[in-house]
C-alpha cells in the first residue's frame, strides 16, 4: 500500500521532493512512480514538474498518465508543484499548449527582464528565481503553522493567470501580483518549491501528508 | 516587498574536504562538507554551492556521496559544479540530489553541452560558471574582460560579456560570474565586471570572487546589480555568519530572507 505517490513523467529531479516528504513523514511509504496503477492506488498524490510545459504534457501522455492524474485530482489529497500547478490550467503561452483544464485560466510568460523593474529601477530578471513572499489569500489547512508572507523558493518564467479568484490560495509580486497557490476541494497546488523552502516548505509538506479534505465526488 | 537577494556560501571540495585557496592555489582545510552545509543552512543560507575541485577523475564519486548526504538533511537549493563534461554527469549530480549543475570549462570546449543539458533538464537547473579577468584594452573600449579556464591560467580569447549572452541564448538559467583578479584577495567583487554582465542579461547573475567583508556583499548587489552574492572564506573561518551578513544587507536597504 502506497501512502504517497510522486508522479514521475521524466521531467526533472524528483529526489528532492521525495527526500523532503520522507523527512516530514518518516513512517509513510513514499514512491516515485510512472505506473498509472500505482498512482490510482496511492492515498495521496504529488504532481511535480520542471522544464517546459509542452514537453511535460507530452511526456505525461506518452506514459499514459493523464487519466491517473485527472482521477487523483478529483478524488484524493493532491499536491501540484511548479509545472504541476501550471498543467492544471487550460492553456499555456509556452508553446501554446493545452493543459489539463481542471482549473480555469491561462499560464502566461513574464515580460522580458528589460520591461520589468523594481521600485529602485533595477531590472527584474527572468526566470523569477529565489525567495519571494507568499501572501495567503485564504485560510487553509496547508497554511497552518506558516506565517503570512513567509518566503518560499521559486524558479519559473511562466505564471498562472487564474480566470476567477475562487481557487486562489496565495499570491506573490514580481513586480505585479500573480497567483502562486491554488486550492479547490482536494487539490492544492503551488508555483514555488516547498521541498526547497527550508522550514516553511517542510511545514507545508507536513500539513499535506496529514490533510483530510472533505470528501468530494 | 518581493524577491529577496540571495547569499550563497560556496564550498570548494577536494578529497571529501572543504578547502579554500588564494587565486585557486595555497589550499587551506576548512572542514567537513556535510557539517559545514548544515551550519550554513541553520544560519539562513539561501542556497549552497559545491565546487568539486578534485584534480583526478578517480575521486569524482566522492562528491556524489556528499551531495546525497547533504540533500537528505538540508532543504534549500544545492548547486554542484566541477568536472561536468557531458549530459550524463548532469544526470548523476541531479540524481544525487543537486538542484542545479554548474558547467564551466566544458561549456567552452563544447557549448552544445549547455543547450543539451538545458533541453533535457530545463534551464532552471543549468548554471554556467564564467571565470573572467580584466584585460587592458586600447581606446574607448577599455573595460574588457576575458574568459579564462584552469583557475585563471589559460586564456580563451572569449569576451566575458559576449560569452555570457551566448550562454543565456543556449539555455543557461543563471550565470555564476567569478573575477579571477579578485578571487581570494578579500578586496571585494570586480563591480564593473559584475554590473556590465548583469545589465547585459535577462537571467540572474551570481557575483563571486573577492569578498572580504559585509560591505562587499552590499556593493555587489547595489553597485554590481547582482541577484545573488557568493562567498566562501569570510564564512568558513567564522569571521561572519550568514545571519549577520543578511542583517547588514537589510540595514543597507536590500531585501533579504531573514
């Protein structure tokens, strides 16, 4: 019996996510898997992702994982990380690819660095890389024990532009406001990397492994 | 309110130990890498960079074991460089627990490696390290820096700014920029180099080489326009800890993660 399945579709390094989950849930069985059957049997699912969204969608489909991802997102505690947040939305400007369409909205690219400046007039680089503040928009079990405006580690060039504010769980500024976390029913998904975000990130992952969302579907 | 500037302690590792030299020579032992990594993490380091400076390829596996051990207990981004020659080396380091891999000499010998590695694993995990030295120019073009390899001993003929722009276009996600004139001197970053390269790029630049006090870190960000500052010896020998460095930067108006 797998407690936590980390979905592996060949995009990026999943070792950090796995190590951090083992750290916060030492008794749980944590597996990195590309087997849809294992994903279906798991009690909790983590959906990570790095790199370019068209490649991510392609690799997910080539492993026959799409249905298992959709099933997990509809039925059990589900944590999307980075591309695993972006892929939940309808479309992305990155290669004009379609996402899973589970949440309404688009994924857009940050403007070129030359077009973005901070208050001191310094150019803002893309990717948005480093520790930024996360403003919690709602109360949620995954925020428990985490200060509002705590810093998490980000690295991304595209951001989520949610069509409606209802699922937005947190936002950040670079320099404009963008959605950095969403929550709906059993889904929680974040743009930042909790597995690389020191104590705030470990607290969030610890909250996830204990989270019992109200049953849906 | 926004993105913090990063402080990155750098651990030069050889034969399983952290060492530090002046201008890449006269190495001095600074301790056990796992213990030092844990200490910097507790002090609030934003990332850690490990450079494997082992001369012989026989001992390359030592760094993999060190990264595995660090990654199991330190949950901040880890960058590893040194001896990365092919995509397989990138894969081994990522699998050991590195989040980013730094490519230096091999990028010069084979620029396609940067494109291939970024294509496989994403730009976010590919750092290109550039070691630059000021070269005396003639006429109006007096501020010129050239890319060097082999610890600053071998000139490449490449202009550092042009090289950085090329690396960005091939898919580098970040540039680790070291002034070989300043490395180990404690005289501060080469701010002209840092600012010129940073202003020419869309991707972040990590300033490196020459930090001797906390004001140098502030200068690297404010005058050098660096997104992150890297230092080794001022932290290794406990002249300052990371927390003090961040408080000093915050007092000088720089947004940091405290």
